[in-house]
C-alpha cells in the first residue's frame, strides 16, 4: 500500500505580467496551477480562508471551485486555514473580550464551505505573534484554549475538526507551552496539526511531538527548514517570519538537506495508524530565485521515492510484529 | 523497443551557454521530469566546460564516467537517456574542431567518428536514438540539388551504419529553418537505406514550417524512428527561414514579427498542434519508440514539464494504452 492521501496547501506564487501573484490572478493561471498539482499526483487541496471569496467569485461559489478541482483529478477540498496572526483590538486569541468576534468570523468562514464534499480540517493559528502576546503565562494559554474549545464545538457541527497549527513566532511555541495548551483544551474538540518546519525552528522535535499527540493529530504540513531560531527572532516585531535580520529564508521543500527527519516521521505516522491527509506546503519558495513549480515537483519526487520507501519499511515492520 | 515510451527534453532548462551548469540544477530538473511522469530524458549536444551534459567527455569530467552519469540519472528515478540531439555544425572544444558539414565529403569521416562516440555513450545510458540535424539552414547553404542530396544521403547512411553497431538508430531531425524543409525531406529519405536512416518527427518544428505533422506520419510512418512532441505558437508563413543566419534572426529573435516564442510545451494556450491527432496517426503507423516531450526554451521550465506531464498522463498516454490493450 502506498499513501494516496497527499494534499497541497494553497500557498503558491506564480510569475504574471504584473509580477509575482497567487494563481488566483485569473482563471488561466488557476488552470495551469491546478494541472501542475494534478500531474504531480496531489488529490487533496487545502486553502486559506481569505481565498474562499475569491474562488467563489471565479467559479460561481466555493463548491464550483471544488468541482473544478475534481475535474482535474482531485478528491476534494480537504482543509481550510484560518488565522489571526496580528493581534488587533477586535481579534486577539489571548484577549477574551475578542472571542465573540473571532467565533463569528469563523462562522462566516464555515458558511463559505457549505455544499463542499467534506472539508476535514479547520486549521487555525492558535495565537497571534509572540511579541504582541507576551508575557505568555499559563493563564494566557488558558484564555487561548477557551477560544479554541468554543470554535472546536462549532466546527464539529459542520463536520470539521478544529486543529491547531503552531508558528515558531506564535505565543505558544515551546514544548512546555504546547503541553499546557493541550491540557487546557478538550481532546474531543481541539486537535493538533503538525507543521514540521515551524516546530523545528522553535526547537521542538516534530517527530516526538507527533509521537506524543498522535491521538489528537489530524494533519501535517510537510515542509523543511535549515535553521533553528537561535537569536530569539520569534520575539522580533513586526514579523519574524519575513523580516528576521538573521535568517532571510526559513522554509525549504523536502529533500534539500534540511533539519527535519521526514523518513522518521513517516515511519511514526504509519506505526501510529494515522490514516488522514498528509499535506505539502511551501512558503516563500521563490526566495533565491526558486520556483514553486520546481519546489513542489522536488517535494513530490521525495515523497514518491524516499518517503514511499520509509512507509514500506514501516509497514513491513508492522507486519513482522503481528 | 516495445511500445511507446515517454521522455522529456532537458534543453528547455538551458537558455544560454553559461546557465544550468550546476549539479543541483541538473538533479532538480531530472527529478522534475521523473515526477511529471516521464521515464527518460533527452540530451542536447554541447561543448566546453559549461556543458556538463553536452557530450561524453564532459559527462566523464563531471560524473567520473558515462556510467557515473547513468547512475546519477537513475538516482533521480529516470530509466534512461532516451536520445541525444546533435548538430554537426556545432563546434567541438573537446576535439578542437570547427563546424562539420555533411555536404562536405571531407568532413564525413569526422562526422561518423563523432556520431560513433555519441552513440556509444548513448547505448551505455540506455538510449536508442541519435537525432541529427541533417543539413544547415536554408539561408546558410546552397540550394540542395540532386548531387547535394546524394552527398547528404551518403553521409547519414555512413553515420547510421556506425551508430547501429552500438544499437543506436540515426534519425534525421528537420527543423523549420532547415534547407530540407518542404519537399526535400522525402527526396533525402528516398535516397537513404531504410535500415540505416530514419526520420525524427518534431511536431513543433514541422508546424512552424507550415507542414502538418500528421501528413508526414501518414506519408513516411514506416521511416519514423523518433518523435518529439512540442507545440508551435506561430508559423513562418513569410518564409523567413530562407534568410541567412536565421537561427538568430528568426528562431531566437523572432523574425520581422519578433515572435517572442515559436515553441512551447504541448497543450499550451494558443498551441497549434493537435497532439491527440498526432498520437492517433502514430498508432495507425504502428510507431514503436520514444516520444520526447519538449518545450524548447521556457520561461518556467518546471511548470512546462508539469503541464506537459498533465497532458500526457490524462490524455495522450490513455490513448496509447487503450490501443496497446486492444
């Protein structure tokens, strides 16, 4: 058996006559984008909440967009990514008074997903930036947890699991903070989304993190990094991910000699019995002259040629152990 | 060869002489070709230190040996180098020779020797076809009279005989600037031994030259030893190919219309080639061999390979497999 549920996180940038733009630049660009993902064998598609109105406009509704994906060999839209990375007076997960507004905003996003085949994950950044949130205390984390317990109950009514994707520059980033957050959240309502690069940059081992929270894990971003944040970039305003002085590019595609041990993670995934989607994401692949097409091709090559082998080994080990 | 096999031409990654020389660039390109669904790669002859994939000497210099390059290709999950394109008019820094002309009888021994080297390496790389530019551009050689056609036939038969000793076929690749454009191709084919010399059908070049590739396959299907699928975005209907130095003035610079790009990957918006029709014509001719997909210079090489892969996977390969299954 070879893992067939690979999805792509809609984070692509393409060259247009107006410079680099998302493929939603126009439908011809979308056609080419989706055909490329299809040629690579992706069958799931994750996207951002802020693209939904755009796709609805381009394809006569988000379900129309999903049909376009399906016409090109995809199964469905698998995940919606929602976030409040910058705290404002209206939306700040660590400020209880803003929670009603965030919940209402999530309801709006969920309404946009009505009529879809079956989105599985409602992926959220649990917090805003660390520098806007600090000091991060247990009480802070408790407030954040209360928000996502509420949202988790809401999204389940729509068939989606609220699953938390942590950033290295977010307010919940260390292993201790992660454990505290998961203690304060209801395991029936709030789940874990493992971004391999973000955890590695924050000094957290994503393989161990998955091992410890596999029963709550509902998805992954398979992406690599070559740097651990050793200069407290995470505390740097306004945006450590794009503007840290010490590191100009944090993220890389798999198979480029980064720090994440993907074969070990793949074996752990197989051993755990996880059977959900695995998602490839690229972030700023264009830095240094790279192209998203090539980065995605190289990542999928790595999946089919390296991770497939790790998967087969893990399945053989399981079989032997039976 | 049993059945049709799909390969991709690497030339689109190299826009000019000192780009695309680093090992990691080659590795990423080969992996992209592989994951797009192709099993082979076609090389283009080149010479000198910025052409690591250009000829057997450079392969040895960069990979230890031709076998070392074969291991590199296989390490990228490709089965073979399907084919090699060579224009004898390209000089060789490795041999310190200038352009060779198949019209000049004195050049034939050197052409045969060079082709033999390429064929020997190609065989070691799992390939089976040496594509050659049979003669220069229409604006760069005298009109081809019967005597000239006879000299070309003799040259390429000698080459074909030499490459066949390594299990490699010699296929004439006629581009849209060629002095063999139009009715010269059948004249040359008719003068060559069908067991020694075949035809490479390049859909894009033929279409840009105003020639329907389907009609070529219908007429000369039994001589087709190699196929290249690339799309054409414009036709040289003003016959600018007759101008001297048309490689630069017409092919690269786009001629009087300044055509920005004559060619692209199959399936591109505005493409003029009907690839399903060409595929069906090849099936009708019982074609058995490589189909090499090309973009022939692309602003976005990886995207071109993936888009071509989409067309092959979803439309063209099912046509072929349907026929083979039947």
